[in-house]
C-alpha cells in the first residue's frame, strides 16, 4: 500500500505538480508545497504501488508524513528509516 503519487496542494504552489517524483513534504515535515492538496474538498487522491487509488484526508497525510521510520510515504528499502540515503 505504499504511496507512489498524490495530488499536491496547487493553491499554495501552482507549479508543484511538475512531475511524478516529488517528495512528501519536500525536505521535512510541514513543508506546504508538496503535501496532499484539497482538490476533492475533503482530501486528495493517492496512487499506490499496487495500482490502487484511494482518497486520503490532509490529516491522514500529515500523520503518515510525521511517522519516523518506513511508512506508506517513506519506504526506501535501502534505508532503515525509509528516507533517501
């Protein structure tokens, strides 16, 4: 269920959805330009590695982003915490 792609908040940064390789929070918890956007009023869509899509609320996204260690947003198999090396 690891998340590959999400709909970022284009109201904060209209250019944030420039490709499919952005980072959750772009460098740290709470960075507003690449987090989940409110495109669908209650949240945004996320695409998982399994190919499924689901709607996630901003609170669910922030909670997932703040977890230390591997989770649905940070899952690099080559690191202990899931983040970039």
